[in-house]
C-alpha cells in the first residue's frame, strides 16, 4: 500500500504534521502509533473514580508563541489556569520557582525585592566558567539554597549529581526578584477545556488521516511505501542501535484516589529532600473538575521504562551526534519531536518545531 506521507508516532509532533498535511495540503496521511491511544505523553483519561488524570504526569500548556497558541486554539477552548508549585523544605511549603516570597518564607524574613536581590548576591558563588547545572545554581542562589532545593531533587530526577549535568537542566528554573509565585510567566497559559485527548482528537479528525494504533511501525513498513516519512520516535531504535542505546530517564507513576475533596495546597508539590518520589500532582487542581474524591500521582524517576527525558550530559549528546549525521543524510525522512531530536521540549516547542519543519517541507 502506498501513502505519499507516513507519520510514525501520534504525539503532538506527529499529530501537528498529520493535521497540516491533511488540511493544508489536502493529502492522505497514515499515522502509525505503538500505543493504544493518540496524544503521546499529553494523553489524559478518566479513571475508575471518574476523575480526569494525566496518564503520563502533569502537562500545563504555556507559551509566548502567539502562532502556536492560535494554532492549537483551533482544536480546543482553554480554561484559564495559572500554575503554582510548592516545595517541601525544612517542614515548610515554599513557592517555586524561587521568588521574593520563597526567600522570605524559607528564612522567616520580610525582605523587599531589592533586599532579596542583595541577599542572593551575597550568597552567590563566584564561578569563573559555568559548565554544569550545579554551577548554574551556585552562581544564582549560593550553597545553602542549592542544597535545600536543587541538589537532592536533581539527584532523584536524573540519578546523578548536578555536577554531571549540563547547564540546561537547572537553567530552565528561573530565579525571580519579584513576588510572582506563578510557576510560568508566559503570556498564554491554560488547560484544554475538554482535556488534551479531546484536543488531539480534533487535530486528527480529518478524513485524510488514517491512524493505526497498537502498531509497531517496524512490523508494517515492509508492506507500506511512501514518498515522505515523518519519524517522531527514538533515533537509536530507527538505526538498530548501531551506535548504542541513547540514555533516557523514565518515571514510574503511582496513582492514588482518596475519599476527600482536597489532598494538598497546590496542584503540584515537590519533595527535594524527603521520600523517594520527586513530586505529587493533584489533578483536580489542574483541571478544575468538581468531584467528591481526588486522585494524586507520585513520580518515581528511574532508568528503565518508557523514554521521557533525554539524558543531558556531554557523553550522550556526543552519542546522539553520531545518529544525527546519519539522520541528515535521509532526504525522504523528517525527524521531529522530543525523542527524534533527543532534546527536552515543552509542548509549545514541539508544536513550533513541527510547524516549522512542515513549512520547510513545503518550500
């Protein structure tokens, strides 16, 4: 069977590409998905208690990219939502990311914004050349806050010391010299009114889109020909692990439903120094759902399992570079998305990359 376009993977990258091919080019496209659902890691569903959960951990949409926001708004209405995160430190819950409110609560102070700036400047470590995530944190907040908030959380999340991780990991977390306790400061923030699965179903609604679920692309590609392949999976798998397996960090999710209206003060609470899990999410606080019970999720990072986060070390980036050289020699294949490009993407970044790659394909 011949398709002009074949997409491997029905996550946000694959669905964005498929939607554009189907509706912008008015061409048929086959989407092959290994899992039993579309949406990739943004997939959400109702559990046995009737509570809408995010099956692969919390996803909060936020972006400063107006085009991406308008594009996704074709497929969903948005519920206004300003995400807030608390971190359990020394027996107290303090706001994250670090702001004036965090410092004041952490040290039982009442400093102004200017005074907090001075407070952090005095504690910051003077590092001549910032090479690692540990360097980033020490240069911004100093040793004590690094140990209280960043060090053990990062060790749990990645399984290695922050000194072994490149600067991208902790650089993602801002330090604010104001009283803004929102986790994100982006212009556009919200949650899909019918959930991410509803949004993804609308993206895939074209009659030009054919989706095969529960299908490993390697088992069917011998029976399918194409002009252009859009691949969103792992590159090491695509090339038969010829340069070895790329390292990814995975997560075990433990869901619990409790017979109570509310479990915790914030949608997400981080636990950098206590317990084996990194954080607890309470889904009703994300979705705004009204329900007599509540479902939470504890996250236990691990090495084995579904690949979630590319491993941010120089060694593994160099390994990916070997695969990338081969990928660049494939004129009929577009490698796009978090796995294929071996990089950590927010949702808006995934969609942006797919839209740009589609535009390049059409030139």
